[in-house]
C-alpha cells in the first residue's frame, strides 16, 4: 500500500511540473499524412529533454539528430 501511495505522490509531482511548464494537455488535430523526409516523434514526457540538449546550440542539435 505504501508503494502505491508513493507512486501517486511522485506522479502528482511530475504532473504539476509538466503542467506548470507546458500547460494542461488538450486534444489537438495533427496532420497524419506521410510526407517525404526525416522526422522524429517525441512523446510529451520526453519533450523537455529533446528541446535543447545541455550545452548544445541549434546547429549542434541538428547535427546530432541528422548526422551526415
């Protein structure tokens, strides 16, 4: 029972942090048609980690995602 209570507390803290930073999620229409080119799918809980890797500028970030 204690583990379940701790899990609930941790999830509440994570939710508060994410909704403070990004707002409450709402249903949104997106384009689901295939398009030519490269893409990356990032789920909500990975968004902050993916936006700007530590110490990287935009050019470095693109080079890491799309190495030549």
